[in-house]
C-alpha cells in the first residue's frame, strides 16, 4: 500500500504500538472522551478543533472525517490509547495532502490529564515510522505556532528539526499567525 499521492489499494485498518501507546482507528465509543479532552483551552488554542467543542463535533470526527480520510487515502487519523486499559490519551494524524508527493504533515494533541508523559512523542514516532515504511514518505512536516512551547518540545523529542519560521503563514479561527516548520527525513 502507498498513500504518497494516490492509493493503490484500499488501505486495511491499522494498529501501531510501541508498548507505551497504541495508535488505532477511531471508534464511535471514543466520542465521549474526545469531547471531554477537547474542552481543554490548550487544545482549542493550538489546534483546529472547533471552539466551542461539542459532542456532535466529536461524533462527526470519529465517525465520519477520520474513517473517510483513511478510506480515500488522504490521512491517517488515529486514537492514541493506553495499551492495557484502552483509556483515551490523545490524537495523532498524518496527512498526505501536501502538494509534493512523498511529503506528509503530522499533528497531535494529548488529553490534559496525560501530558508530560511522552504520549505525544510516542504516538508521533509511530506514525512517522509507519509513514516512512508503509506510506512511502520521504519527509514528514509539522507546522507549529512558535508560541506553542509544548508542541515544539514534542517535535524536538521526536527528532524533528526546525527549518525556520514562515511569517504570517498560518490562520486559526480567522487570526493570521507565524508558523515554525519542523521536518524529519526518512533515514
């Protein structure tokens, strides 16, 4: 299977793990914990989730957006869960919509009660490894608001290198802002 500019075959469901976290497809029953997590002001400040965030938003995300993006080969959106308990820990995504074939863009958030435990870095590492292998990517990028110190720390922990700031490149909730480009290249 290759998702680097076109799907050869409809992708099979995925499950990635390193023993610390599991990244798996979203399920309808995840809507509750996603709704709770996305009430966090940090998630709403730094990501594109709707604000205010409702249960209907979560149901649409886990039931429609994530599965259809996987089915049409435009992105892997994964629930990040605890391997033992199945507790919801966060979200990770790897999109294949970059204008350059072989380049993906990643994103992530961690539930507030699970931060500073390596969850985001572990999940990001798993999808990057998958992207370089299964999806045939040669580069994965992160576009991070330079003021988001936590997300910048995750990027650096996962081996991403800052390539500089693109001034007034991002827009979030109608506000134009700078973005720092981080990238990691396939070894």
